[in-house]
C-alpha cells in the first residue's frame, strides 16, 4: 500500500510538472498574441512584436522587435520601434512594501512626420497609448530607463527635405510612482543626455512632484555647440528668416510651483550670419523685400554682437503661469546690450531658480 501511494504521488507530481512545462512553453506564444492584439487597439496605428521571453523567477518579460506603424501604409518610418523592451518587478521597491515595476528600453526610435497631406502626417496624438501601456504592464511603473534612443522629425515634402534628430538619448527616471515611502523622496527625478543633429550635446535634469494638483517641477536644460547649419532646412521652411551659419549654446532653468512659473532662458549664438548674398539671393531667391529684411536683421545682429567673443546673446526671464507664460522683453533687451558692451554672457546654469527659492 505505501508503494502504491508513492507511485500515485510520483505520477501526480509528474503530471503537474508536465502541465506546468506545457503551459510555460505555450505562455510566450499566448503572450505574443495578446501584446499584438493590444497594440492594434490604436485607431490609426497597428503594432507588431517579435519573440517574447519570460523570466518568471525574476518577475519579468521581454519583448523583442516591437514596431508601431501608421496603418494606412502611407508613412514609411514607424512611429515607434525598439529591438528590446523589458518589463520587470522592481525588487528594491518591494522591500519597502510597494509592488511596482520598471521599464527598460534599448535603442528605441520615435519618428514624427509632417506633410501637407493628412494621411502622411505622423504624430501619434489622439491614441490611447497610456491605456495600452497599462494593459501591457499592469504594475505601476516606478523606474524608466532608456539607452541609445533616437527621436526624429521628418518632412520629405519640404524643399529641400527636412530631417532633424536627437540621438544617443540616455535617460533614467526614478521614483515615478513615489514608492520609496519617504517624504524626502516624493519627487520623481529625471536625468537625460542626448546628441542633436551634428555635434550638439544636450543635458537635462528635472524633478517633478506628480501628486501636486497643478504642474510642479524644477527643470535645468543645457545645450552646447548646436550647429545651426544642421537646422537650416527647418528654419527656412518654418521660420521667417535664415541662419546661414553659426552655433547655439543654451541654458534654461524653469520651475513651476502649482503652475506658477519662474526661470530664464539664455541663448548664445556664435559666429552667426543671418544674411548671405549667395545663399539668400542667388540660391534661395528671397526677392528684394525678403533680402532687405534679412540684411537689416544681419546689421542689427552685427551691431549688438560681442565682437571679442563673436557672439550674440541675451538672458530672457520667464514668469507668469503655464497657461500664460510671460517673457521680459525689456530685460531681454538689456541682456543683449550687456552681452554686447559689458561682458560676454555664458550659456551656463547658474542654479538661481528652484522650487525651494520661489
């Protein structure tokens, strides 16, 4: 009798193990079908993923080769693509009693497209992306990491065509779900770096209080050596003037306390050339009035340029509210004069703006 019980117990264990093994083998296929069906809930976009890998003991699953494209087939670039997207349980937060997760994106690509034809525009707006993300990963996301990302803006209908990119985007956002359980760490913290088209380098640091009734954040942004020539097609198409050459440095500090703004923007233009006879008259064919307007702008830029530093710069204060931001025009004029005739302005964060000081 004991041997019979042992045999039955062994058979039961083997059956259960077999069922679990079959379920484990079928689960990635079922999950892949579920993810594809969930991505297709967007009205104007369709999604597809490749293999899905499960790590049950780690509380994680990984999606490979995810791609979201415009369903009408008129836009060549996908709205979003990534070779690897990993959702996992955040064990460090679990020790504090919070069941939250983290998301890791490897080399994601986000492509925006402008066009005079509606069917060939691509912005992704008006779709239930947050709802789709919630269904793909039901845990609240507390940590987001992006490695090697790229964002592009394209307009193939412009003449010449426009392609502007931010690449090598590395970003880490911490405490998104406020899971640390300490009053000192209620803020979501974000650090990011990226390269602009050409040789430009951008860096960002921000803290956000997601529990505030109105937007509450503290943001620092620096841009160095952004080559304006790389944005020439964009400026020619969307702006009323040309910048034929030069580079841009930028420093921005902005804080919002329940929607009340304080901050500044410091743009510094180096080696700028607004007017070029060959570029504006011979090639662009701007015409007499357009050429005179750009020649006048070039004269002003030259007059108020800091000659030793070869730069045109100012500091623009920002106040008001998010709905109605106000920039200090008079202060910006004084900034131009100070940069030109007193001391060259440096596009550096001076840490004078923060929520604690507002």
